[in-house]
């Protein structure tokens, strides 16, 4: 029996050709494809600047560093996310503060952001869960009133729109990050990017990506500005560079992003129609302000079935559905528990976690496979009654 994964990359002949062309060129890294990919990301999102890096985690890390996060600072973020969203705050010595989610969208609830603000709060890090944009206008207003930096974790959400703005435009934030892992909307194998409209942040991000160094004539010793070999280290940075090989793949993939998103919406539409009004689980919603990227399609089991989730999950895997759970609330992880975070902190997040199962959704999913997913899901739930 073939396994249908919850997510999968869509790589075609044009992607392979783009990568082969780089392999035959003089530049495997730090070459022209990196800049071309960044320019394309700006053209697509509407942001002024893009800094591509080796992973979405690296993007979060340098965004947090560029924001100036340090020991003693607090950052409010969502507990329903991958670990990197909160870990990047810890990397800087700051403390994550988890705001509970909106039960409908699974995004952080702006009212819980307000409730979590203290004199130590320095930044907000909303996560566009499953590709559904947070209410960024409201979050931006909260940030503006309190003098806070906003970093959008848009790892799930390239191709999504909020109030007719593409996610990543940074209209309502200081920075936004993307991930290009193979299960994401477009892939570079591993990779990520930070987008911003601030030249100051852009210059800092560029240094942090490359060991904290710069050759910018306006930033280095003016007596050395005409020396092609000269550079200066201004920050304690990292080797978070992306390669031209990865950038070429990303550039090729970006040309098809709208078709990828369209297909994800088509699949979600079939699921929505097939599962509407069923007695077993609730399905994702799409708010009026949002056009989701549908990175994942999480079912939310109704109470009497949530008690059987482990059994239902195992049956789905046995039947060839590569289902997953997104996510365990971050603060329930042993590392975070040792830091003093406690169960019961975000009741909506914990309730969601107890009921969630993500089923397959990705552009390469064939109609027959979508039908198989639907039939298999119904079969297993009927048997679980």
C-alpha cells in the first residue's frame, strides 16, 4: 500500500534544469542566483528587502538578533508552532511569553497579546498557523501603542494574503520570515528568508547572515574603502548563507507558487465539501480577512473522538495516510518545563493539541488520492464510533 504523506515537495524538469545550470557555472555559493532569488521574493511580496538564509530557523534567529533582543527582554508568541519560533527568542537570551490561541483560526489571539504585555516586553512574534494569516492590523496597532517590534513567522504562509496584501510585504510588521523546507509551499531543500522594509534592519541582517561582516563603504574605515580585499566584523554573526544551488531551485519554484497555492485551495475545497457538517471532527476555517496558503489541513476531533485520537491516528497511518499532529504546545516540552513553564498556561492551545490531526494536502496530490483520503478518514471514524 502506498503512503500519502501530509506534505511533499513538487519538483519538475524546470527546477532540475535550473539546479543543473548552477552546477555547471562558476558560482555554487555567494553568487548571482542568491541576489536574483531575493529580488524575486521582493517582487512577489512587495517588501523592499529580502535576505535569504540556510533555513527558516536561521531566518528567525537573525530576525530576533536584528530586533535587538537580549537578556531580560520578553517576546509574546504562539504556543502552537514549531519549536524554532520560541527557540529563536531563547537564543538571544530573551524569554518567550505564550499567548493563547483563537480556537477558530489557531492563531494567537490579539486579546491575549494585550494581556501578556509587561514593561519587559520588547517584541511580538505572531505565527501564521497552517498558512492562515493572523489579524496583523490589530497586532500592528497593539505594537504601535506599546512601542514593540513585530516579527511575522510566516514559515507556513508564503503565497497567503491578508486584506489584499501578500504575506511578507511587511506592511504591518518590521520583519517577516519564510521557510523553504520541502513540505512548505516552495522549497530550496533547506532554506529561509527574512523580509523587511527597513534599510537599517536589512543591513544588520546581511551582516548577521555572514559572520557579522560587511564591505559596505559607508560602514567601514573610510581609509580602506578602495581596498577590494578589506572587510570589517561589526556583529557576532553566523554562517547562515544560502547557496546558489538552493537559490536557483527557489527561483524556479517561485515562478509556480500561484499554481501551487491554487491547487492547495482546490484540495481544501474538496475536503471542505466532503467533510462539511460531519459528526466526527471540525475542519479549518478561512476568515474574511484571509486567503490561506493551506500549508496543512488540520482536523479537530470532537470531544468523544478526541479521547480515541491515538487509536484513530494509528489506524490512519496503518491505512497509508501519512498524517501528523501540528503541534505540541511548545511550553509542554521538557526543556521548557525545566525553565518554569507550566501545563494549563494556554487552555485553548492545549485543547486544540488534544484534538488535532493533519491530513495530506500538497499540490502533487492526485484526485484519486484525495478521494482515498476522504474515504479512509470516514471509514476509520465510523469504525471508531
